[in-house]
């Protein structure tokens, strides 16, 4: 069994870096977790809807940690215009994120129907900007739509968008179901899919009554988890890591009242590369690590490794075991990572 | 629209009355919630496994509130013998509760296979004692068994037990799925089914990230909830109320840590009759209230209303609305009811 692994400049193609003091705490964790590139989600308050906002946000992040490359996104909303898309592309903005209304953190301004946005998608296809889809439809009891079938029921939208805009690069974000894996596989080379670390570990049983494991989309059934693992084992180049690492202050994760539940989101940034290595090893896919966390996503996003990026080396824990920190604190803020207090089979040696 | 409803002596055919100080707090809530009869679960620590323990427990409950009739049960476990069944029957114990191992609160001593217990079931059939089934099989990722299909996957056990012991009265407890409703319907007159109040209100979306709505079995999909409502609307006499009201101290419900989740259970006893009336009215089944909360269960359990039991009368809230209490306290213990702070369309006028 190998005692070190060298990984080409890791890239996390879906991460939440928040704003204000929380951002100051969590942004440096991208690098701490072994990653050189962060594809940054735009669901701030207010959401990032213009090129100016995206560039200002990028500057803020670079001020916190200039050693990471930040790829910026806009939030798909009625304010967006084809002109703004062309402007954003010229300014280096990478993608546009679509949230169905109300399905996750800060998605109140999310979309209700895609047809309205066809002129936007047309412009995106023309300038080669990526469309990032949160692939769930809102729950609707009258149609028996709920959080466990919200993703499979979204997939016809993916197929329709792909058929209508075949050259538009689309990423189905944080896939959690066998149905989603199969749908993406059946699409052409312009459609890819991110998979989180935590969805490789959890099933519905793990978040029932355990809000620290609660995120959106929720982890599904064991067979769905198997499908995510299988497509990684297969080394499919259109499936790569997007951690969806989503920090929340501990009291919003740990405490519910009868009138208010817990925040959705799992925080993996500070342990991400060792965690992914640990999980891939658990199902025999350690040899697929570099493709999954770096090469496949970089190829799809046309983000070749730049020369200044060094390889990251993982090693077996020198202290016999690598324990996940219980929490990280800066000023009055703290965040608790996934698997807090747990044990990982790998640690970062050099980066 | 009627402004009062009179209900024949209500009977809750599945309730957890706990022990010690918590029992002193919650036992009077049976009557407060409008009920004259409590069918008492045996999952104490240690579980109630002998006639002596059941009688002692009954005495304790009668000391707390002598106005309620308590029907006692034994916990199915290897200690139980056919002789003990005959002894229990003579002493007035009503049933035996089977818990699959590890699926809910205090079920560590639950059963793993039914064949071992056939001599017990034979004796129960002979003396006409009721078998109460917690109808879930344990989760097993390798078989894609999880908390959402654990009940449908249990149903072959129900059919096999019914076929093997056709005269044994069996109750499938707290059914949550369309599959369970259909399975019970397809059985003969010796098989009945309890339905809780909260499963008429909740779906999986309601307990995701909201531990106050987390119970076992978990609330399922909207179509399953529809099936529960439909069988009540139909007035099917083998489907009746068993609240599964399960009190837990607030800190065990409201607070999770990364290493420890929240307790499973929803507490409905103190508001039970108004809550059930409210829910049945919401789907047009108010005229089925008396059958569902009294007559059907009493008929199956051969518990005719005794003359000393008065009718309970519900009325429209005299204060314009009836708010559910935020909590109930006795000494250092408190419990928070389902729908705390919420509004009910009915209140108890006289009982």
C-alpha cells in the first residue's frame, strides 16, 4: 500500500466562501484542505448578480488568501442580461449558478422556469460560459415531490437544456442519485457533474435526527451512494469533485426549536483532500484520486495547471492517526468540520 | 359546520408513559388530551418482560392518575415463555410488543428473527393475547435497506406471521406507508393497524433538519401520508389511533453534536384529541373521528366502553383560537408538545 500520494494541483469546483467575518475564517481553509483553486458560489446576501459584484468579491477573497485561484460565478436571476454575460466573460467570470427557488441556503431569489432565461443561455453558449445547475425541483405534496425525489424529478430539465443548447457547458452540481449519474452519462461531452465528499460517506439514515449531517440536496439511499462511488471507480472524466463545503455557525447547525430547524450544509474545506483520499480508499478508488480532484474538473473547465502550482503530497499520518479538528475559530466566529473528532487515513505532507 | 363534537370514551392504543419523574409529568397528560384508556408500551429501562413488572408498572401509573384505564404489554424477548404468557393473560396483561433490534428508543434488546418466538405466539393465540409489531427491519446498506423502506420491507414478516397464526390478533403499529395500509387491508379480521396523529401531518420534508419532527418510524412521502388519510376517510374499522406519543427531555430533542444526534419521538398526549380532530377535519374526515379514536380500537381490543366512562365533548375554541402550550413542566423535567405554539381548531369542553 502506497505511503504517499502526489496529486496535481487540486481544484474544488463548488465551494461556499461566504462574506464578512465568516469569510475571513473559512477562505484560508481552501488551501489548508489541500486545494489551489476554488470555484466560488454566488449565494451571498444579497446574491452576486453583476460583474462588478463578482470582481469585488474576488478581490476580497484574494485579500484574505492570495495563494488560491478563485473562479467566480453569477447568480441566475431576472436582473441578468445577455450584455452582462458578455461583460462578465470578458472580466473573467467563469459561470452562472441556477438555484430553484427556496430549495437551499439563500435561494429565495432562485428561478422558477428556465424558458425565461433562454436569451441568457444563448449568450453563455456563444461566449462559452458554464451553467451550474442546482438540480432539484421544489417540494410539492400534491405531486408527491419531496426532498428525496427532487433531484430525479429535475433531470428532464437537464436533458431539455442540453438538447436546446448542445454547446453550452453545463454542470449538474452535487449529484446524489443513481438517476442523476445516469442522466449525466447519457449526455454529450458538454455536460459534467460534481460530486461532494460527504455524499460519498452519508445516506438518509445518517442525517435523520442528526442535523450536522443535514445538507441540500440531502444524502439519499445506499444504492444512490453506490452509484456515486461506482462512477468515480470507473474514472469517468465528466464526474469530478465539487465539495459544496458550506460553513454555518455552530448554533445554527446544532440547535433546533419547534418553530425553527437547523441550517442545511456540511463543512469539509479544511480537511477536503485527506477526506476525499480516505473515502476513495474505502471503496478501492484511491488510484482515481488525481482525476477526481484535479485533472477531470480542470479539463472540463479549461483550467490547465499553471506552472506556479505545486503538486500536493499526501502521506500516512505521522502520528499514527490524523484526527479531524473539533472546530476552527477566528474572533467570535467558529465552524465545525464534517467528521469532527474523527480519524482520517491520510494527511497533507507538503503543498 | 358543527360547533361541538361528542366522542365516545377515547382510547389511545399506543403510548409511552416512561418511568420515574418523567412518568409523573406525562401520565396525567393522557386524560388532559381527552383519553380514558392508554395502551402502554413496555420499552422501559430495563424493559417490562414479566407479569410482575407489568403489574407493578400499572400500579405506579394508577397512583399517578387513577382516572385512566391502563392496558399493559410485555416486551418480546428471549426471557418470555409460554407459561409466562398464560400467567400474564390471567393477570390482565393485554399484549406483547415486538421491537426489531436497534430501530428505535430503547430497542437494543429487540428481536432478530420471529421463528424463535413461535411457541410464544402459539400460546398468545391460544389465550387470545395481542401481538403488537413495530414493523421495520434494521437498516442494511448492502441490501439498500434504509429508514424510508424499512417498513415496506417488513411487511412479508406480517404476512407470514398472519398466515402461520391466523387466529392471533396482530396490530401493525404506527403505519407510515401506503404499502403498510394495503398489506393490513389484505389481511383477515385478526390484523389491525394503528396510525399516529403526527404521521397524518408530517412528511419527510418536515423532519429534514428539524429534529422536533423526527420520530421512528420516520414520516414518509406525501403519497404515503395520503394513504393514511384515505383509509381513515374510508372509515376502515381495522385502522385506529395509536398516538405513539413519546416524550423526551427538551435538550435531547433540540441539541445535536457532531457525534450525537437527537432523540426519536414526538409528544402528542396533552393535545391528542383536539389535534386528531383538527387533522381529520383538514382532510374532510371529521365524521370519522369517533370510530378512529374510540370505537374501532375498542372493538378490536374487546374493550367495550364501561358505564363510568363519560363522553368527551370538543368545541370550537371559546377564545377564538386554541394555542398549543409551549411546554409542560414538573419539578426539573419538562416536555414540549408537537405543534408547540401552534393553533388548533378544537378544544376539550367537558370530559
